[in-house]
C-alpha cells in the first residue's frame, strides 16, 4: 500500500549501505504500509487518537546513514531484537531510524551525563533510534531531550541494556512545542543486580505518547520508573508502561504524577507482570493526578497481573483536586488563594523533578513548571 | 525600690565614684573576661568624664553613697545601654530595675523605639534582670567582635502600646455542619498578655481556634469578633494572617515538594508586601531564618526539607513555632501545641514561645493539659465547657483544675 512515506522511504533506502539493515528497514516499512498508524479500535490506543498525525504531510528529516562497523556485535543484536511489529509507529521508526549507539564501557563510572537531544523543525518528521548498552559494573547517567519547534512529528525509540551490576540513571525530558506530535518508545532490559533509575518528564506536545517497557532478565535487578506529565490548553499526553518481572527477586518502583489544567487530557496505563517463577518480587506502582480545572480529564489504569504467591505488590491511582486542609494551612500563613494553589501544585510536581540530580536540568524544569503557574514564578525564584 | 535609694543623673564630679563601682562590680568576672575586655568595662575616671559627651549617665545613691550606675549612648537605630553596675552589697534592692526604668523613660521621652545592650552568657543575674524587664535575647556575638569575649545582644521595644485591647470576642455562636459548638463565648485579650484556654474534649476549644483563623468549614451563627477594633470575621484567612493573626496547628499539614525555606520566605514576603515593607531575597532570608531557627533549636538542614514531610511530631510542632518566629504575629493562637510531645520537645517548644513573648503581641494557648503551663506561665486562664468560658482566673486556676479535674467545671457549666 502506498502512503505519504513511500517515496521518501525509497529515496532514503538508497543511502543505506548495510545489507542486513537494508533488509530490516524494508521489512519494517512493509509492516507500516500494511498496518498504518494505530486507531482507537486498538485497545492500547483507545484514548489516544493519532488521526491528525497521519493527515499531515511530513518531510522526513535527517539521514539514516549507519556505520556497519559501529553497529556490529552487541548493537546489531540489540537492533535486530527490536520488536518493530508491535505497531505502526515502531515499524515506521525502524524504517527511517537514525541510529545512535552509546556504549558505557565495563566497570567505568562516568561523572558527566551522556546527552542526546533532538529538535524537529516545522513540518518535519524525525526518527531517532538510540541504542544504549551500559556494560557490566558501569555507572552512568543518560539524558535524552526533545525540543522541537512548530508543528513537527517526532517518533523516537530508545533501546537500553543495563548489564549485570551496572547502574544507569535515565532522564527523558520531552519539551516539544505546543503544536508537536511526539511518540516515544523506551525498551529496557535489566541484568543481574542492575539498577535502572528513570525519570520521564512530559511537558510539551499537542499530542504525546510514551511507551516504556522494562524487563528483568536476571535476579537482583531494581528499577525506578517515575514520571510527570504537566499539561494545559488542549494538550494530550499518554503514558503506557509495562514492568515485566520475568525472573525472581527483583524490585520495581513506579511513581507517575499528572498535573492537568484547562481542557488537557492525560492517560496512564501501567501494567506490572509478575511471572509464574518470579517469587520474591517487590513491585510498587502509583499514579497520582491533580486536576486544576473542571474540564481537564485523566484516564488512569494501573494493572497488576500476578502469577506467583510469594510477592509484595502494591498499586494505586488517585485523581483529585487540591486538598482543602492543605490550602487552609497555606492561607493561614498569609499566602493568597492563587499563590497557595500554585505552591501546592508546584510541590506536587516537584516531588518528581526533585529526583533529578543534574542541577542545570533540574533548574530548567523548575522554571518550566513555574512558567505554567502564573504569579508563583516571580515569587519563588 | 528601697526608700533610702535615690536615682539621679550623674554629674562630672561623680566620675571617680562611677569608675569605682564599675571596677568593683566587674571584679567577680575578671577571670571570664579577656584583659582587653576588662579594660573596656572598667574605664578609669578620666574616660568616664569623656563619656558625658556621648550620652547621659545615671547613678543610684543609697545612704548618701553612690552604689550603682548606668549610661546610654543614643545611636541611630536604638538607645545603647552600657556600663550598668550595682555594687554587690546594694543588690537585691530593686536598684537595677530603677536604673532601667530611668533609661526607658529617657528613651521614650527622646522618641527611641528600642533599647539595646551587650552582655555575656556568664552574667546570669544581669540577663535575668534584663529579661524580667522585658528585654529579649538577640544574637550571639563572637569573641572576635568584642575584645576576645563572646557574648550576646539583648533588646527591648519601648513606647509601644502594651495593654491595648487586641482581640475581643463577644457572645460568639459558631459551629460546623449545622451543629452549634460555641454557644455564647466571650473573650478579651490585650497586648502583652498570655492567655490559656483550657477545657475537656468537646468543649469547643479547637472550634474557637479554627473560627478565629477562618477555617472555611466552620460557620459563625452570631456574635462579634474584633481584632484591633476591626471586624475579624469579615477578613479572609490569608488577610487575617497578613494582619498578624497566627495559628499553630494541632496537626500541621505536610506540603511535599516545597522546601521549608521557600515556603517561609513566600509567607514572610507576602506579609512584608502587604505592609509596604521590603521583601527579602533568598540569601537575605536564609540569614534571617537561621537566626529565628535558634529560638526553637532547629538545625538549618530542616530548611531544605519539604514542609513537615517526614518530620516527627515534635519537629512539626517546633516548625510551627519557627513559623511564628518568622512571621512575628500580633496574636498567636497555639492549638494543642503540647499534644503528643515528650517532655524534652515540650520544653524546647515552650522556651521558644517564651522567647517570642513581648509587649506588642499576645499569645493564646489552647490546651487540654496543665503541664504546658508549667513552662509557659499565662496571665489569664479561661476554662471552657460546653461552648462557653465558665471560669476565669490567674495561673493558679490551672493548678486547681489539674487537682479537681474537669468534672468540677462541667458542674459549673450545667448549673448556670
């Protein structure tokens, strides 16, 4: 089936020198051509209508040149293992993927964060595909930021392996323009005794979606998968997460918070699987949402699927407004109502932002949060 | 003061006697002062003569002999008191008080708003005298600052309106969810006073606190509350706060994600702005906060932590008193501040409150138990039962209540 990307794909494939990758891209593109973008009939996309993405005309930006030598070995295996067939976005990403490889060498401790940032231009479609391998015993911070301008379409994939006893901190900051479409997929595999600590911040985009999938592949792993979506206007943000306790004795923590103003809409769907043999699992998940207007809306669905008795699991979701008693407390200290509301909202969001240990990023996000809270901005900084 | 004692302004001819008193009175501290500091507090007569140029000196005369002295130096921000001494054999006669009264009168007549002095931590009798006279401890001064001897500053606001009516509750009826809890309550609080409102559970104590602070769930049915001659009930809770009303919560609320210092600076600056005063930037405020935190013995690590989050019960209550210290309210209502505190925490909180007592403001302690009043001595005790004040008295009333139990006043309530 011919679509708006067909000609552009043919053109871009010419510059692909790697034979196996050419094959992979071709397969991926044919999957996309068959399936197209997901529709709301698909249970996973029930609340997120991407019809507007397909109705635009996008110019694919960036070249998909990849380096065979760099891609050999572990990176090749990782890229080949990517399940691009899950939906039209993952298939389209692989077809056009601009592949970036990051290796954190065995037993190294990187002081400075490894940074990648993407900024799509007006009317363009960008397809970053980042492969991160944190080798055994390494320790590093990986920072991923998205700051596009105008109406652009970013469809990004990040595949991460945290090998045995490695420790990876991952910040994903999505600050796309207010008109942008942003689709992101993060796949993470965790080795024995590894630690993966992720903070996913979603502030931008007219429509954004982030799928994060974390799988424990050996015992003793631990992960934090936390996030914040702060929306206003008619923004729509959807987070789908899957934490897969496929092996025994792993620990997962997940705290997602949403702040929704105006007519914005949030979706949180969090699945935690505890497989039959995964005894000693400790899994916690919470999703808290603060609605600042009567027209804002959130659909939250935390799900636990447990096939083992020897586990500790807790999950919960709340959707609510600011607490009367908290407001009263601030009023009795002389803060006016607007300031009190904004301060509580700021605090609600800060719980996630405070996790960020890179000062410059934290300050920038503080500022971004404050920008959305009129009046408070000038008072608190 | 003893009838044989007379206080008068000194004349130049008294210089020798004044120098003599200073050297005798400070002799007992010779080992605590550095030689340089000792030289400063015991100047020779010719130096005393020079001081007449700088400001007035007073002496106390007993049996025709000069036995005590004090001098002051007018400075732009205050009247600075120095070289105060009473000969050992003339102590205990109220001469110190007499001298301070003379100084205060002079200060008021010359439009000073504050008296200021330096002393040392080992001058226990002197500090006690100053505190009894209404002085408050200021900041600690380092050895480098003052001739190798560390000390502290103390000051007192003067010329204020001590004794002026601050809060007047008249026949107040109020309740929650359609249920009347306060049934005709009357209360008068004047500046400079500490009141205790005691009563059994369910007597309406907490309702009174919440109505005064303006909690939206409580409704006033009838009656009047005047605060500095204004109708308090017309003001929103935040306006009340900016006008100097403060309530320490029985259960302080946690505010995750907002640091104590951010929160306190916002609150402080809102008040300053309201009164047209200068706001403080984060650095300036941090210094201010550090000083205030000493009052409740709180370490600066609490400034960065989220408001009350993960604080123990005692830390939360200390944090309430810290907020009170920062906001310097005219009327502070402490709602069951003693509940859930062990004796050490109670002592720290109570000492903090005592340091905040002053002539321009009033404190209302709402409490079930008498033990808080062992530490904070009230001027007036009110006993509540069934939504009204049923008994009033001095601090002895609290003890009597402790002895006889609340059934005693419940009887009083029902017999009315």
